[in-house]
């Protein structure tokens, strides 16, 4: 069986869709790679952002719920989503975020400096400089490829049972333990990006799902065969894992780990170019074939959104 490579995507609940678009495409300079709907709730968008090639390990996705209640970041969630930037890019980002009146804060974990901030809806994010991960050649609104976000660095998990979550990562998912520093355990997956997972050991209070919180974290399987092996392995360790679900761009299985986080394992193929060519990713509202007959009703229900440049000060 293959080694776990790391994060495939992270999905969060946010507020107004245009505000979400302006933050992730406009401020952070990510590429908007897919506009679709929540397959379990067709009245809501599902937005996907990533690198130029929309590759696994770079995909941040959102359910924008304009009128939903604010959640609370806490245990049972990904507490902080870590994005990877090239070496020497941190000062660019510090200035850029300040120009958009976004408050930042620097912290050090395991000898690395993280620039922490919140998105427009309160989701906790951070940037870290690392050599690994290939350059993201998507350039937009003043973010050039020498500073562009390459994908995920990893994530900080807020678990209701940190040592049980750690045991899952280490013994079932077979991430490598990199030890403890202060109140953090660090694990490394086998991939090049989205591969550093820190578990927070200090008490953070219970999370409440809602706007500004991560809904789930998805891990990678290289193909359908490996995916089914993961499903069996997780089942054999007494986690209640779902059947394989067709998410159009990948197949998915889900399970709740003992610290309360919702984990997904998603296949790398077929990927985001199954229904749009690389140069046209994110341009049209894409519907799974079973929703195509309802396109007109669905489109009339959704607030129109645009990918646009936004200006700082
Ligand atoms: Zn997912």
C-alpha cells in the first residue's frame, strides 16, 4: 500500500460568496479553478481555489453561506490552514496583507516563522516559507510567481483528543513523527506539499461549525485501487467510514476521527480538468450530470459572482 502523501484539499464554511472570491482570488492570488454547487445542497455554491494546474495539495474549497451563523474555531476542527510560500516571500505578504488592512501576527513553531491572519470571514490561516513544492505560475492582481502561494504547507489540527488523533496519523495513516515542541506534535506525510501536520496539545475549547470554520480536511489517495485499500484499512481500525462517493473531480470516503475532526480521503484522479480545459478553469458553473436537468433553476437561485482585481491601500 502506498504512503500517505498529505492533504488533498481543505473545505471551509464561509459567508458571502463575492467576499470569499475577493479574498482568495484577489488578496491571496489563488486561481479560481472550479465553480460548482454543494452536491448535498444544490442551492449553495462550492468554490475551489488552487494553483495554476489545480493540483491535489493546493485545493482550498468553500461552501459560501451568505446568511449562516458564525461558527467558532475550536476542537474537532482544522484550527489553522497553512499555505506554502517560496523562501523570502514572507515580507511581501506581510506588506500586502497590511495594505488590505488585514492584521497579521508572527509565531514560531519548530523553528519556522508563520505569518498568521484571518480571512474575511474569520477563518484562521497562516503562511510559511519552505523550499519544497513547485512554483505556482498563476499571476493575478499583483501576486507574481516568485511570491505566489504554492499550495498547502499543512495544517494545525485542533483535536478533542490530541493523542488519539496523533495515534491515527502515526499508526493508521503512517505519517512520520517529528516529535514535540512546546504544545505541538508534528507529523510529516510522504508528499512534497500539504505534508506537515501539527497537532495542538493545549486546550482550545470546543469548536462550533459555522461561518469561518473548516468543515473537513481531505487526504490523498493516488488512484481508486489505493482508495479502496484506505477504506478497508480505516474500517479495520474501527472507524465508521462511508461508502465511496462520486464527487465528480475525485472519489471520496469520509470518517470522523476520535478527536472530532471530519477526515476525507480523496483520489487524485480524475481531477479538475475533467470538464474544463486548463485555460478555462472556473469560468462556467459546472454541474454534475445528475443536476444538469435543473441547471436553470439552480442558476436562478445563485448569487452572481465575478473574479476581479481588488485594491489595497
Ligand atoms: Zn472534501
